[in-house]
């Protein structure tokens, strides 16, 4: 049994590496041609282009892992079925279910690997790729600087602005501080506001307090028009995207929004997605084994064809459920789990019904 398991593992990894490498290379090529006009028009050096494409690679690998696992297990068992190796194993009195049970442990390893990648390398690489494209290729400068629990930017009136966060759906910024300095960098005035909202082409500061250090005065306003902040578009462009944050960073940012009274469903969906997506690796291995060995589906090459259809169905189900979660039609915590739950239950039932 150990010899057979090592043999099938070797065959699996042979196909796994080829499929993962092929899918990654194809995605990188697609990304290159998608951005080729930017590269050409801004005369980006070849080294910078290569750097940008390499930084995109970890994210591609993360999303390709489960489907590389699925197709590799389908091809491995499919070829074994075609050459009657599965029949020989059964005729020898061995259990195919026990033989391929070791691949479930491999699925768990892939799940842990995906979770580790998604929390460490992928967010950082995605953030660096965005920075490389903006600064090194498009020759633009970041106007928003991220520090712990705050965003800093230079105001249109040469002030220094600190905000706690940006509510994208409502064009609002959270607790806002605006600092005005003298030519020798002495603090002359400070404005503190609970929040600021964009309406009619201007920012309106709510519950604003103006500390005038030069005039030694303090004034309070229910609403105060400010010309310091730029239009909301700057925050949409410069905001750190959920894909550039790990779970704890995204949770901390969402918590600040929620504490201020704003609930962004997209952030909740992405939070649970960061947990649910790595689990797909184990589910795809389970589903692939069950599909290939289930006699009702014919096994072998036929099962591989069904696997292609299953992949498309999974992505449709996953994409639709996440979209419904973003729109509030489904509970945001539930939306990312529907696809894994459906395929996990289906794969588990088929696996238990495998006949040796």
C-alpha cells in the first residue's frame, strides 16, 4: 500500500506542478497584455515590468492552488483507471478509498499553506505590486500615507490631515484632524471633527472644534465647510484594498468603521472569505477523489470532464453568493461559505459511497 501511495503521490505532483505553473504563466501573460499600453506609453523599463509581474504571482498561485489540486487528482486517478490500475488494486483486495485517503492529508496541508500565503506573502506582494505600478510605471506619487489606525495626507491648503478611515459607499471620512503650521513649522491652528461628508462638491465637517493657537481661541461648529480635503476619488484610488490586507489588518479597519457607526458589508464578506477560501483546497481534493472513484459517474476520463464542469459551477456559485453577500441579500458571514459547504457535502457523500 505504501509503495502504491508513493507512486500515485509522485504522479499527482508531476501533474500538479505542470498545471499550477501553466495556469500561473498564463495569468501573468494575460496581465502583461492587459497592461501593455501602460508599459509602452510610460516607457517602463523591462526590469520594472518583470518586478510588477513577479509581485502578481503569489496572488495567482493562491487562487490557482485548489483547481490545480482538483485537476491533478482527476488526471492521476483517470489515467490509473484507463490503464486498469484501479481494477488491479481492487482485484488484489486493496481498498481504493484507504489508498487515496492520504491525499486528504495533502489537501489539509494545501489548506494550511494557502492560509499562510493569504496572511503573509500575498497581501504584501499585492500591495507592493500596486505601489510599483503607481510609482514606478505610472510615475505618480502616493498622496495618502498609512500609519497604525490612521491615514495621513497633505491638504489642498498645505495643511496636514489625519483621518481614521473612509466610508466608500457614503463618501464620508471618520474622525478628522486638520493641522495648520507656520513657516517655521509651529502649530498655529487645529481643527477636530467627528466626521466629514462630501455633498454638493464640498466637505462638511460635523461637530467641528477649531483650536486657534495664534489667537488663543476655541470655537465650536455643528457644521464647517473645509477646503483642505480633496475629492473622495483620492481615497478610492489610494485606499489600501482588502486584497492588500491580511485578516487582522482588515478586521481592525472594519472595526474602526463599525465603531464609528458605519457597516460596510463588502469588508465583512472579505473577512470571512479570507478564512473560507483556503479551505477550498481540502474540499477540491476530497471532491476530486470522490468524483474519480465513484462508479456511478464512470470514473477516469469521464470524471475529468465532469470536473471541468464542476469547476465552472463552483466559481459561478461562489461568485453569485459573494455578490449577494455584498448586496446584503445574504448574510455577509454566510455568503463565502455557501460554495465550500455545497461542494464539501457533495464530495463527502460521494466519498462515503465509494465501493471497493
